[in-house]
């Protein structure tokens, strides 16, 4: 083991008006342990609080409405019971001195009628994703979604507004708008998934209209952008084997300019194909970062060493770690001491109870959370 406690990655960092103990962010990680009603289990409070030494925790993707659902057993943030359960989580994280944002999610076409009370999933256009949806009865082939009518879109913006308010009521420190990984917002942005001819399709300005209406609704609830971040993934093709936008830098450059003008707190960028590769596929991530006036959180296959090198080069402000947080609740302490990292078998990623979830010990034994 070697001592890395002086690492700049592990020193305090000021994000907007929050003083954070380090620059390490826990990624949003879907773990599929909520009830059919989208209520997180009691032991989610243990799981998140065990990881509260991260500079910032971003919750697993959380459905803004019943229609938003695309995966079985994922949590929601639109009912009173969901808010109450999330309150237990935020209280436990705050009791350990942590900070936590909630990730606002609508899956769009990456869903299945089983998760839509038998109805078709909705999307900008009726284009079928490749692959399978995670339903209660196992994996099922995706279907061709239904294209949203123009006059249905304001109600979805309203769902985002309601969910953003519920996140505030649940005690989160802020919210992250999930505009990544080819879910509804990104389906509107890319010309590969948006073939609309109304004011939400065609030109870049039109394709960005719905995501920017969502940004406006969410920042309206949170009193501006100072507690609102956003996640993008211009180079990822997963899920759905979704082709990239045909003018990716022009489209995302215009988007980032507008996000910057909206005063958002941070841009959380998945550099490459989520989980799979850091191949930029023609995207100049540094150029996007330079167009954004808030903080830049870099993600995808980072190690402590790569994060330190990237920080030293001035190419990012914070770094998010996903898979490493699953089996290492005390990831920050392990980075500090150079302790080896545990690895979680994939069978624990999605579904189940506390096993492989809130029972991973820290390097000095089980991290007990006071109720
Ligand atoms: C089990 C699992 C669940 C994930 N769930 C989400 C999610 O809910 N929202 C999201 O934006 N990304 C999600 N991701 C992607 C991660 O946030 C992250 O971008 C990815 O794992 C790459 O980071 P890493 O190399 O540090 O793991 C998930 C990844 C994994 C492995």
C-alpha cells in the first residue's frame, strides 16, 4: 500500500456553494431493488450512507413518472411514499456529512409494454431500439415505441417539474437531469432517434427544444441552476445500439452553450461508450468542457491515476466512479491509503436484497449506519 493522502483528487473542492471533502463523485448506479411502486427499500439508506465519504453522491436513475419507467424494480420520485423513503436516504447520508443529488430519469423508447401497463413506450419517433428490456419476467425484446403527439410534450415537462419538487421535498441537495445514455432526452437530441417534423424535430434548435424546456422547468423549481447538474453522453451507442448524431459536435456544442447559459452547476460527461470504451468517436470532450462555465465532472473507466493526471492537466474538475463504488463503500479511503479495491460480481448489480448491495465491508470492517 502507498500513501496518496496528499493527492489533489482527494483534497476539498468547492462546487457552487457546497464545500465538498474531495473531487470524487459516486456515479448514478441502477441497482433494481425498489418495490413495484418505485419505493426504495429501507436498506437503500444504509447503502448510500456507507458511501457518504464521496465528495458527492448521485442517486441511481429515478423515474419522474409511471410513464418514465423502463426497467423493473427501479425507484421513482413522484409519489408521497417514494418521497418518504428517499427522505430516509438523504437523512442517513447527511448524518455522515455527505452530499447527494437525485438523477431525474425518463427512459422513453428503452422500455417495454410490461412496464407501461400494456401501452407502448413513448419516444420522439417510432423507431425500435435493438436489444431487450429488463422486465419483472426477465429480459424481453424491445418493441417499436409510439411517437409522442406535440401536445403531449408539455405534460412530460410538467412531470419533470413535479419530480424536481419531490426531490427537493425528499431532502436532496440538488438534482441531476439524466440527458445521457440514449434515454428520452437524448432520443430527442440525436437525429438518429428524432425524425419529427414539428417544432421538436428537424433543426438542432428544434431537437434541443424539449431537453431545454425540461432544464427550464427543473431550474425553476430549484431557484436557478446552482443546484442542478446534467449528464450527457454524446459518444455512447448504448443501450439500444443507438447511432450517434450525424453532426455530433455541432449538436452537442449548441446544447452545452445553452446549458451554460442556463447557469447549470455542472456538466457530467460520459467520455466514450458507457462502461465499454474511452474511444471518443469523434467527440472533442475538452472542447465541450470549454464551452461550459460551470464545473465539469468526467466519467468512464477512470482510475485514481487517470483522474489525477487529468486533473493535473486541467481537463476536469471532478471525476465520477461507477463500478468501483459497488463493492468499495469506502472507495475514497482506499484511494487515500492505496488499499486494493474489491470487485463486485455482475450477478449483484441488478436485483436482490442487501446481499452484494449494502453488505460490502469497508477495508476496516463493516460500516455501520446509525438509524
Ligand atoms: C450497475 C450499473 C448501473 C448503472 N446505472 C446508471 C444509472 O442509473 N444512470 C446513469 O446515468 N448511468 C448508470 N450507469 C453508468 C455509470 O454511471 C457509469 O457511467 C459507467 O459505469 C462508467 O463509469 P465506471 O467506468 O466508473 O464504472 C450504470 C452502470 C452500472 C455498471
